[in-house]
């Protein structure tokens, strides 16, 4: 009897196992061996999975609402749970798309303050940042078949942030889960393992919440699965409560009287500078008024005065009128003033963003140069090639030259650490400053370009987290707001309003002790990230080993 050969399935109706990618469109017949193009397959997959995509978009928007100025931090847990559920038991390719659909709207709304530069900048940066959610989504799908999934969820979020915080061009840490939890029960974990540990416990709770939802759905409220779901929910609650048990060091070893001068700017937006000397004169006049108030007994005399980043809109070493104006204000107040200024760099093609300590007797002295200039804001990568197609980049005529050392200086008799603007978002820069001997942190910033957009509130949340992470008070001076004093426990003691001229007289707590996070550095971040990567490898290996065994037979 002849062997019976099973009929070959019709190529117009054959579907892959996952039922989405690679399936021919209805009514379109393909020849044997022919595969549709990649773009067509992606479009088809998105069309077939539009409900899941819509839910991913909603989850990403919910995550944005967890950040300032909305501060609905519980949504950070819910958003992680949503992405975990949406990638459950999916193929890596399907989940990769879900990750991007989650990340893109999240960043578009979170970074909408960049629209003052242009909406193309918002869309472009959001797409780049959302690309890091592609491997995150794939990883969540791969590990969804492993036991202890909530643990892998937490580790994978840390791994995603580790890479995104470093590449490209030094990374862009905005949108970390930790920065949405600067005032939540998870905040104290920063004192143990820094911002990465806060991200981990938030994502862990999100994974536990997802596990509880899945178990509840499967059990319909009955049987062993229901108990599993209840246990996951209780465990998530316990993890959050544990944050209150973490000791946050706040005992001060001394204090420094500081006056923070917020001189204000001509107008918000890209052209905040106004005419030359305008911003400098605003800070000079505010300081002169403070000197008069001190003389009249209306204000206490400080040990130190802090001006913000770019408080001098002209290089005082190149323009004598700027030098003389600063010197006059410093002599009038009679104490050192930390001045923010752009000065000429080591060559004609560079400038330096500096904090300069100006003495009433000896003039300019110690200084700190910003170590991490902002790409496309303070320097242009691939300048020769990109300026040919993006003419807006010509508005940055010279690149900022990066500093080579921390901002620890003796100011007003105390060792303080200067950090300039966006540098506060980078773990290593702040940690190195504290470990170099800073007893408190000073942040000089210029948020005038992004005033009234929510960006200053997002940066204030970073100050709060850094205060707890390092057990250091943070005093921030901004040209147009938000200037603030944050105590070592993360409490905002004083703050200014935006776009007002204001002077904050604060008692800055000083501390010498270090936190566990300071001592162990980036070890928790790299450990958790490696566990996340290994969990993906553990999920992939059994399938690869099975295919290798099949080929060997």
C-alpha cells in the first residue's frame, strides 16, 4: 500500500502558531516560500492587536500621571502591572511592539515641556526613549513563563533604566520609576540602594499586582488560585509598608545660613535672556536689596549667597561691566557668592558652564565646571553632518566643554557640593560629589526655558529623592524658579514661586555621615540588572536546547 502524503496547507490561509505575525492578509494569495515585507508584517500585527495596543497607550499615559506635576504615584505601580499583564504569554515580537506602544505616549506627555524647542524634538526624543521599552516588553514576555515572575519584572525595569541612563551620549534618565516616587512609601529605599532600588521595589509591587489580577481572573474568586492572588496582593502591600521601616538619617552636624537669590528672567521660553546684562542685573539688584535689608535688620546676614546657573548672562572674564557688577554686589553683601556663568573654554570652539565662588575681598576663586553637558542643548554631536540638515542647531554656536572633577568647594566655611541643573538626574555625579566630602548639595539651575510646563516640578522631585538617597540637604537656586530647600528626609522646607524675584533665607543642615547607598554605590543596580538579563536567558535556553536536541536526532 502506498504511503499517504498529507495535503499541503493552502498558503492563503495558513497561520503561524501565535496567530498574528506572518499571517497573510485576507484575500491576498502568496506564492510558496514568499514572505511579506517586514513593514507589512508589522502593520498587520498592529492592526490585529489594536485593543492590546490601545491598552498599552493608556498604561503609558497613566505612568506619566504618576510624575509631577500630577504626583499620582500609585499609578506607577498600576502602570507596571498593566504592561506586565499585556505582555503575559505573548511572543517576544508581539511584546516588543506592546512595550513601544506603552513607552512612546508615556514620554510624549512626560517630555511635553520640550515643545518650547519644537514638537519635533518632543517626538524624536520620545521615540528614542521609547525604543528602550522594546527589549523591556520582550523580556517581560519571555519571563512570563518562569516562576517568581514579579521578581524578574522588577529586575528587568532596573536593566532598562540602567541602559537608558547611559546611552546614547551619556543617557537621559528622565522618566525613571524612582522619580515618580519621591514622596511615596518607597522613597526610603533610596537610602539603601539609591534610585535603582526604588525602581526595583515599585516594579516588584507592580509585578505582584499583576500576579494577583491573573490569579483572580483564573480562579473567578474560588479555590487555590484565589488564595495565590490574595497572597500576591498582600505581599505587594507589605513591600510598600517595609519602606517605612528603612531608617533615613536626618541628624544634622551643623548648619549654614544661606541666601538663595532668584533674580527672574525677561520672559519664559527659548528667548528668556532678553537684552545683555538684564539677567545679571536682576540678580545684582536682588542681592543689593538683600544687603540693604540686612543693614536695616529686616533680614539675617547669611554665611553664603547662591546665584543660579546662567545668573550672569555675560562672561565676567571677557566683559568688564559684568565683572564689575558682580564684584559690587558681592562686596555689598560682604560674604562669598556662588555665581553661575558661561565662560570661555580652553579653545575658541568651546564654552564652560561654571559655578564660580566669588569672594568680597579676593574676587573669583574656586569653580566647578558642569561635567555632563546636555546633547543637542549644550553641545551638538556630529555637528558637521547634522547642522546641514537641522539648521536649528546653528543656535548652539559653540559646544560646552565638560568638567573633570566634582563640585565640592569650601563655601561660607563649609564643604558643599555643586551640581548644575540636569546633572542631578545622574546617579554617579551626585554620589561622587557626596563621597568627595560634600556636607550638603547645591543645585544651580536655569529652568526659564521650560517654565510653567511641569519640568521644574519634575526636577524638584529629583532633589527630594537625592536628599533621602544621600542623607544630605539640597538647596536649589533657579533663575526663574523653582528655588528650594529640601531637608535630608526629602521634605521641601521652603520653595519659591515661578517667575518671581525672590530671596530665600534658609538654614542649610550639614551632615558628615554617609548612607548605605553611598557606600555600596552602583552594586545594587548592576546586580539587579544582571539578574534581569539572566532571567531572559533562563527563559530562552530550554527552547533552544530542545531545538538542538531535535536536530541531533
